[in-house]
C-alpha cells in the first residue's frame, strides 16, 4: 500500500538523500575531469615550448632537469653561433662543410627527435589520460601525437638534410692537400666530359680555366678550344717528356689528351685520374698558368642540376636545333629570352647545327654566367637536396673538402662582380699552329684588365688596332658585330662577343 498522504502528488515530495548524492556527484566528477584535461594540455604545451618543464612540475624531476638544462644549453649555443656567424660570414660556410661536425650534428638531431618525442608521451602519461571523458581522451591522444610526431619529424628531416650535405661533401670533393693561390689567384680548370656507358671523362668536350682573384672573387674565364693542336705541355711534366716538340701526333688535339693518358696509365703510376692529370699539364703549357684544382663536369648530368635549381633564363639569339650533326633533329629551342629546363640548357650549350666550335664555346660561357648570377642562396636552400644529388652525380673534382668554404665565399663575391672572358680561338689564335707567346700575353692582358691594371703588354689584336689608329687618325672599329652565328653574337671571322669580353653578361 502506498504511504502517500491522500491528495498529495508523488512529485511534490522532497528528494531522498540518495537522489541528492547522485545528482551532486556527477557534475563534480565532470569538472574534475575537465580540470585534469586542461592540465594535460598545459603539460603538452610546456613540453613544446620548453622540453623538460612538464616533468619538473608534475613528473620525474631528474628527467625534467636533464632535459631542460640540455634545452637551455642548445639555446645558448645557438645564440653564440648566430652572433659568431653575423660577425664572420665565412664561419657559417666552414661549419657547413665540416664533415666531422656534420656527423655529430646528424646524431644529435636524431637523439633530440627521439628524446623530445619521449617527453611528449611522458607529459601525456602524467596528465592521467584515463581519468577524463572519452572525448577528451581522443583529443589528448590526437594532439599529443601531432605534437610528438611533428617535432620529431622536423628534427629527423633536418638530420636527413645534414646527412645529405655530409655525403655530398664526401662524394664530390677530394681529400688531397690544399693549394695556395698563385700570384693572388686561384686557377681552376673546368672540364666538360661526354657521358655514356663506360665513357665518364673519356673525352674532354669543353675546357675553361676560371682564374679567380683570391680577395675579390672577380673571375676571368679562359676558354680553350677542343681542337687546338701542336701545343706544348708544362715544362718538366710527364707529357712534356713524351712530346718534347708539343702534341704533334696525327689527329692529336686538346680533347684527345685525356684519352691518350688513359690509354697509357703506366706513365701515371699512383694517379686515380691520369686523363685529368695529363689535361692539366696541357692547359698549363698552353696558358702559362699554374692550375690549382680541376673539376670534371658530366655534361649529361648537368641537366639534372639545372632542373634542380628550377631552370635558367637565357637570351636565345637564334633558333637552336636539338641534335648533333649526323643525327636527326628532334626539336628546336626557339629564339627569345626564356627560361630553359635542364634538357634545353644542355642543348643550348652543346648544339652544333649551323654553328662552329667557337660559337658553341661562347654559348657555354653564357650558360656559366647565367648559372652564377641566377642561382641565389635562397633557391639553393630551397632546392638543396636536389642540387646536392645532381652535383654529386655531375661533378668530380680535386678541390679538397677543407677548401670548399673558401670557394663558396669566392662564389658569393663573384655574383656581384662582372665576369670577364677571353678565348684562345680565331681570329686571334690559330688553333692548328698556336702562337703560345701570344696566348700568354693575351691571358695576362685579360687578367690585368680584370684587376684594374694597365696591361704591361698588348696582344696582336691591340697592336693591329693601334696601327689602324695611327694610319687613319681614328680608333679601329670593334671586331665583334651585332650579327649572330650559331646562336652566338659575332662570327668566327670577327670573333664572338662572349668569347672575349670584360662583362660577359652584356655579351650574352
């Protein structure tokens, strides 16, 4: 029987003690769970901003102290490095190519990635994730995972970049002794070689000496034609002993020196690069310059480098057929100022249809200048991994790793300088019977002019100009013309502008 008073509704009775307890306990538990959730989020944020502080507040203080002190030490070291680099820009380049430092930095970044991720998961554990609602658990797990994986991912990617940089330095550069500048200049032989199965460096298809002022980075590019013959080798060299009267054998030209040396390796005992060693002896004999280092560029691999930097902008003077004489023409690089990809840039530099070797040399110098001027530090950083891979596949050089920072610094200086060029080609030089004394005077005059000196001696071209002035009372007309041949300004008869210029950019 009901004990309710007649006429009084059940709803009007006061709640029992059990009912009051049930109603009041649920909100309190929820509020406590929400507080713990917010605390967990705070611990994750603390770990993101200052790793180790979450453990100092609510976890293992010893772990927190080690992590936080390590973090502060890294910040302090970073601040010192920023100041040092600001005062000495060369320091950054030196650190970037120090393979020992890069090795330890790679390990440190991997360790930091693992350690920081572990601190995030420990901060999540400290927050008691099982004590709050299912919805909050999911948010905490997701947020912690994003933060831990995000931070670890950035650090691991940085470690990968450091590893790529180290591998690039080890794979590309030599381990020989550094060479001092000669008379204030570094002379580096840049050789372009045909590639293909078994043909790496077999034939030097393009030869240029970059003579670089060791203080200013101002550069003179000295082009040597591949078809030069009857030239001497450096005095006292192995090749000079074999050819005391010059390279005068049948069909022997400059681009065949490397092949000859590789066919006679016993003469170069202990050498890993007999072809390049012999080519250096030839170039020193022709130019009278001491070559400090050499770099062999795989022409096929060169297109990968151009693609890695996003292409290069060139002023294409005439339509350039794609293909070599005797092969089918597969396309055309149309005239006009345009950005070329790696494939197009390679063919712009090496195409021979409707041109001669000397116009091709002029186009190659235009490509060199464009690459120097257009590859900015920002684009190099942005495309670093692709550039490093392309360069490792493309370049073999005798420049030791210890000197890389020196040449990077000179390269940065060279970007703000005019690049001068002189080529040992007709009409000035008879490549079949070169006048070596004239070659030496021509090179010396170009370097003196680049350094702002009055040339001590003049070339035959200058002498001819002086004679014309004396005869007519006026200056002799310039040898270069505005006509183009094979995509290069000028002609073989009058000379190509890009082969002899005080400012290569204006000649291209």
